[in-house]
C-alpha cells in the first residue's frame, strides 16, 4: 500500500513539473523522480530527433556524462547498428522492453562490459508516446538482477506517458516563447525601421535644405503675383539685400530702370508657361550693378502657382570677356607689328591670316595669300614635312625634338629658309587650326654650313697632325735605338782606353777620354729619356706592379747619388718615418726618385743641403725632396713638367739637360694613381710626390 502511495505521489510530482523551466532541467526532474521511486541504480531519457529520427541522450541519472558515447562506440566496435539494441527495438515496436538480467540478454551482448563497469544488472525500456508516435524512451536500470513486477511496469509506463506530456507541453511552451520572441523582435525591427525611415526623411529634408543653402547659385521662390516667399543665402548675397528686406516684396524691385521693360516681357511670357534663360542686370542694395544669368520655371504647390528662379552671378565672367576683347585687340596689334612672319592655318592647310612681316617676306598682298593652300608657297619636300607636322598636331602629338626648317617660295621665285614654330588653336576640346611663327634662317644656315666646312678642314688638319706626331714618335723610337747601339760601343771602347787596358796613355789623353766618357753618358741619358718619351706616347711603359718598399727605394737612391753630392760637398738629410709597403713598379719609382735627387744635386750650389722627407698620411704616402738651390720662378712652376721645357732655354744656359726628366716623372707617378708638384719661393725648391696606399687602391677599384 505504501509503495502505491509513493508511486502515485511520484506521478503527481511529474505532472506538476514547471514546464517553463529549462528543457534539460525538466527532463532531469522527470528522470530523478522516476528512478528514486523505482529505487533504481540509474536511468536515462532519450528523445527522438525530429530531423533525422535518431535517438539522442538528453538526460541521465547515476551515469557518467560520456555514457551515450560509450554505448555508440560499443555498437560500432561490434559492427551493429544502434537500432539492434533494446532501445532501438522499443523505437521500432513502440512497446516496453524488459531485461531482467543484462548478462543473459542476447540483445545486450555488445554492451555487457558497460553493465559490469557501471554496476547495473537489469533494465526496463519504456516508450514515451504522444498518441501512436514514439517521441522518446524512459529507461530505468537496477543494480541487481530483477524481475520487474506488473506494478513497476505500469508505473514506468504511466511515468513515461506523463513524461511525454511534459516534454510535449514544454516543447509547445518553448515554441510559443520563441514565437513571442520573434514577434517582439519583429515589432522591434518594425519600430527601428520606422525610426530609420523618419531619420532618413529628416536627413533628406536637412540635406536638401543644406544643398539649397550651400548652392553658389541664388535660388528664389515667388508666389503667383511675383512676391518673394523664399531665397537661399546665395540669392541674398548676389542681390546684396537682407532676407527680411525682400521677403514679401515684388521681384521687379531688383532690376534697374534700363532692364525693367525687358524683365516685364519675360514675366508675361513666364505666366503663359514660356520659360527661357537670359542674361540681364540687377541693382544691389547699395546701388551697384551686377550681371546675372537667370532661368525661371512655373510649378504648383497645394494647387497654387509658384515661380522658382535661379540666378548666377556672371559679373566676373563679363569682366573677363571685356578683357578678352581688349586682349584680342592688343594681340592683333602685336600680330600685325611683329618682326617675324606670323600666320594661321585651318585643319586642311589653308592660310586664314598672315601678318605684315609675312606678306613682306613673300613679297605679296593679303589677297594673294588668304585662302590659298600652303602648297603654293613651299617646295615639294617642305610641303611633305609641313603636312606631316600638321597631321601630328591635329592628332594631339606636339612633341618635336626641334623646329622644322622649311624652304619657302616667294612670289618673285626666290627661295628662303624659315624655321617654323607652331601650336594648335582650340575652341573648347576641338582643334580648329594651327598658329605659326616663321623666322628667316637663310643666312644662319649659310653660316652653319661654312662652320661645318671649316670644322671638316680642322678635323683633317688634326688628323694630319696626329699622323705627323705618330711618325715623329716612330722616328724618335727608331733613331734612339740606332744611336744607342754605336754610342754604347764608343763608350765601352773609350772606357777600355781610359782604364789603360789596351796600353799606357798620358795625362792629356786621359783628360780627353774623360770628356768623351762624360759626354757619352750625357748622350746615353738623353737617348734613354727619348726612349721613355716614345714609350709614354705609345702607352708602352710596361709597368711591373707589385708590393714594394718605398723606404728601401729612397735609401738606395741616396746611396747611389752620394758620391755626386760629396763631390759638391752637399749634405743629404734623411727624414723618413716607418712606411707601409705600396703597390707599384720598383724600377720606375726608383727612376723618379733618382731623377729628382739628381736635379736637386745639379741645381744646389757647393756646400748646400738636400732634405728627403717621407711620411704616411691617412690614405697615402708623401715624399718631399727639398733643396737650397737656385729655386724656380713662380710663373714657371706650372710648366716645368711639360715635355722639353727648360727654365733657361738659351744656348748659353749654365745647366744641361733636354727638359724631359720631369715630364717622365709626372707620367710615371700618375700611372701609379699619384700626383707630383713643385713649390718654390725663389730660394730653393721642394718637389712633392703623393702615392696611394694599397688599401686606397683596392677601395676605389683602381
């Protein structure tokens, strides 16, 4: 009896569940009441998905959250559809399915391990129906093997039926709430749409008013008798009247006396529906006159005639038109008085205008020229060039490297050359012709041809000089070789005689041989210098570059020339710092230092001093040789490195030499990317040499 009461109360509690709760909470409450009344181990509620008609676990009692996934996984592992389970059978048959012992139930075989893991042994699967349709299952699991009684079966069946009613009612409530929300949302959207429409209308009105008020053209509205009802800012700005001074006033108030009759006729036409724009004048408040362009139209508002007028201030345009007229008069005057011929052509090449200078150049009158085609005044070739130019300009191509020169045929048959400059004449976007200026260049072209002829003559002379210089260089090279061979033999045999190798000689003979040896050495040096010059001119110095010690070169040169210095009691002072090795030709740089030291000794008087300085700067090595000799005049410092130049070029000069040494030195130094120059204040001289360091040569890619 007590069991029945408990079950009846449970059914009453299920029927009393608040269907406004969350759907998941409603199902949990149904399941919890059912399982507790049945003293069950656990239970589930499964609902049929209305879309795919598959069972979905929606509530569980006493089971883990992943229970249903494990059920599906077990079916998949067994290779069976879920419909083969007791739940699937209930869904298909619509009848209750009781399993007293899970471990003996064939249909439960794929899921027996779950029963063992989760601790239940018996099950009762009950359909939740609405009419004949199964909408879900209410499943109750007991821990022990259990033979469900008829009372228990009936209870679960009624509970499932009530659960179905609760679910159906909850679904209907949910749909109703959804419909209410949709209705409220639609109402909100409708209200929002009304607000937006109202806002757009307000914006449209504001926008239209803003456009009208910001228009640069004046807009005015008159009633059917011509009284002003409205005007925008531009309207009052153009007329110079205040709004309150014109509203309600007859429109004729704006026009001066000389325009009254014209405007009156326009007003009469407008009242008949005839509207035509026109230009006229208005009288401003301060008595001034403005030119306006106006148009007016008739309309109806609430059945009453209104006239809308638009005015544009064209005072500035009229002023510019007047200036244009005056400018045209001025241009016409310039056109007629210009020194150069000026003309205009139409697009077909026919002359439309020509100034007095043009008529004078052609030797004819306007009647001869105006309307004639340019072919009458040009040679065939010039006509071709002129028409090509005209077609290019008409097609928009105005890029010309230089003005063309045309051959003009005068009326008397003379031919003249004229340089032509043209530009197109436009009326709006349309090209209507070409304006041209011609300059007589007949004399200019004659002089240019004379210059070209003279240039050709100079070019031929230059080529002859280059060839003569080449022949001279070849001659020097050949003659020096021819001289050097016998001269070397002469000196060799003279040296044998002087050394008494061939026999004894007396003092007078010895002195004579000394003179021969000295002059032989002088001639050999001269010939070698000439050979170097020849090589320089042929660019065949044959440099052998490598890493060299400039310090060693200077030391050897001083040592080699020490006997000559000692002979003249000249002191050579060495002031050389530690220097880096540089990239150069050791033999040629030795030749440079030797030449400069020998010159210093030659031009320094007895008991003088020569100072040799060498130091490293940032990117270079600088060598300076300073003597206390005769010095160099300041005006000749820039010329001493010229070939064959000597400060004293007279036949009676004190010092010998051919004037080639310094020129050779300069060429050698410059071939090392260096520089050489001299300084002198009249008392002694200093020769400077600057040579780049190896790093500088590499950095600059030399």
